């Protein structure tokens, strides 16, 4: 049946958005499915064109079954297109959400991939299951090249937008709740090395240490998983 | 350090607990105290450094004598009202009470300070499905103030003469600044979200352009381009040519350009008598002053834009 594949695509995409808390990893880009839908749509288009050419204008107004046939094909083609675009834009929303969650740090989003790859190469003996998990978590692996282009473009776009007032306000800081305190207690969960804070102070973050610092200074490190709020 | 949980009640409590001062005299002390502090803050940004030194000396002495009178009254709390009011209080007022605000509409509109205004626009922006006007002037002004205040804080923080108590006050000021920044951030991002959602619609509808700032408009345009390029590269290019358009309208009248859904319900509070509206079913409803309603946005957008009704 026309449109079955498209339905499959949309249902899968819908399912992936149902659970947002905790956020599931973005599913892998369904390239084979998309290609076959495109193929189906092209075939539909082809058949519509040939039919129209073959029978010409006169029979179109007389032959009801032909009109019906063409209408169904036409609608299926359009529906396919709509499903494809829906799939893409759902993914785009997911990608944007992750971009904001990561504090607008493109390098951090895509660096997951490097970490994941190293893991895979180093521990090839690891069982398949774990491999799968680390694969799932890599955002970059699950994106299509076009989506990565989009992400980069979006990153540039937002950089342009916020650079006007970056000295006063960082648009990317978190929005969960209004800040109540200036300072927060944090614990270092991953070595982050020496970092210069806004006031010129230098702090050496080593695993296991605890600090009390200005929230705005270190928010980014929390988002990136180096520090943890106590 | 959760002083911002404190609302007016607790402020009053601390007044009563103080017990040393009468209500009147204590608040007077407070005012003097904090105004001194503000003067000091102001003086630090002006370039006459010698004057400041002298001024600071004098003030320090005066403050010291004050401090012995009332070591810890509510001056710290009232300090957070310095320049920017404690906005948690305001949220509470705006969300629940309203009692002070509905007295006289015209009067109130002028009384509002920047942060209160921002707060209102923020709530409105979050409440309605369409974009509202970009408050460029307001945001600029708040940015200026923030920058200025950051300078003051920096100067005072690095000043070795700043006492322990003053450091404490500075911390409150800084926290307040962070909270204002949060408001702006949320406001801007709410708008960006809407702009990206309806970017194509905004781009092709010139009469929405006046609602956006220049940066937002260019963002909308470039975002639309980016999105369409992405769609084209991903799938559209491999479809038959007649299916590649991005602005088609389907047979059932559904357009590919998504518009704000003006049927979204909004919760409004009428600050004035807004007359009657006709609901879908032909029923009529009166929007009397001081009442709260949940209605479709398109039925009341006029009143919201006039400021007669307020989105909650």
C-alpha cells in the first residue's frame, strides 16, 4: 500500500518524542526508510506524469476511474512528503533542545562522538550490548550529515544573535528556576584542570574536591558534567 | 542564603523582633542607611576619585555610628529594593493578588519601574500564542543599569575598605542582578522559541515585522533559510519537482506555513470593563472589571493589546 512506509516513519518518530523525561537519546537517522519513501514518491510522480501524458486532456474529463486513480496517487505522494517533513522537523526540534540543554556548546555536543569512538576502539572485546548503548548516546552518530550541517548553522545563527549582548547576559544559561543564591556548593566529579574564573581567580578542579563558587562562573562546567551541585 | 524567600511578612517580623526602634524611626534609619550606601555606590562610578575617598571616609564614620544604633535591622532587605525591587514579591503580587494594581489603571502604568514592566511583558509573552511587541527600549535600559551596577559591584568588591557588612549587601545586590538577568533571558528565549516556530510565517508576512527587533527579524529569515536548506538537502531534492515547494496549501486548506494558533486559550484578568464578547456557540459573556476568564486568544486579543486585560 502507498504510504505504509511513511506511516512507519511517523509512528516511530512520534514514539521517540513521547518520553521526554528522562530524555531518551535521539534515535538514529532512518536513512534506509527515508530513501525508500523517496523512491516510492518518485515512482508515484512518474506514474502520474505518464498517465497524464498518455491519456491527454480529453479522457481525463471522461474517464472517471482514471481521475480517481490519479487523485489517489497524487494524495499519496503529498502525504509522503508531509510525513517526511514531519519526521525531519521533529528531529530538528530534538536537536535544538539538546543544543540548548548543552548550554549552546557545539563542541561539547559533538565531542561525545569522539569519546564514544575511542571507547569502541579501545574495548573491542566489550560485549555488543554496551557497545550499542555507547553508540546510542553519541549524538553525532545518530545524525545525518545534513542534520549536522543544520546544527552547525544553527549554532552560528545563535552566536550571531547573542553576541550583541554577551558581555552582560549569557542567553544559554539554564532556565529551570530563577536563581536564589549567588554561590553554590559543588563537587568535582571529573578532572577539569585549571580554570580561570571571571574575577581572574584560578581554580584547579580535581576529582573529589568541593568548592563554593559563584554560580554564573561555573554553570557551564555543571552542564558538561565536570561538576555536580551538592 | 535564601533571603529572597523572605516576603513582606517576614520583613515586618524582623521589624517587630527588633523591638529596639519604633516602626517609624527604624524605617527612617533604614532609608538613610541604604541611601548612604547607594550614594556610595554611585560615587564610585564617577571619575573624581579624591572626592570619593573623602566621601567614603565621611560616610564610613556616619555609617559606623548608625550601625551601633541598629546592628541588624531590615536595611539589608530593603537594600535589595535598591534600584530593582525584589521580583519574587512582584511575581506573587502579579500572580495572585493584584489588589494594589487594580486601583487605578492610568496611575499605575506610570508608577511601574523597569523590572516590574519587564515582569509584565515576560508574563504576557509567555501567556499568548502570538508574538507581542519587542520591548527594545526597556531591555536596553535594563542592560545599561545592569552594566553600571556590575561596575559598582566590582569597584566596591575590590575596595579593601569595604566592610564585612557591605560585602554582604553587595552579595544581595549581585543575587538580585542574577535574577533580573534570568528574567531577560527567559523573555528573550520565549520570543526566540516563537520566532523559530513561526519563522516562515513571519518572513512572508511583512505586517508582523514591526513586532520584532532587527536582530530577531534577521534571525527569523536566516532560520527559515537554514531549515529549508536542510529539508531540501535531506529529502525534497529527491522528490518529483512539483513536490518540492515549501509553501503549498493542501486540499483541505491546511497550509505548509504554520501560523500562531489564535484559538489557544488564555487566562486573562480584566483591569477594566471590556464589554461583552460573543463566544463560539453564540453565547455572550461579559468581561467585567476585576474578573478572571479563560477564553480563546482571538476573542480577547484586542483587550490584551490595549492593556485593558492582562494575561496571567
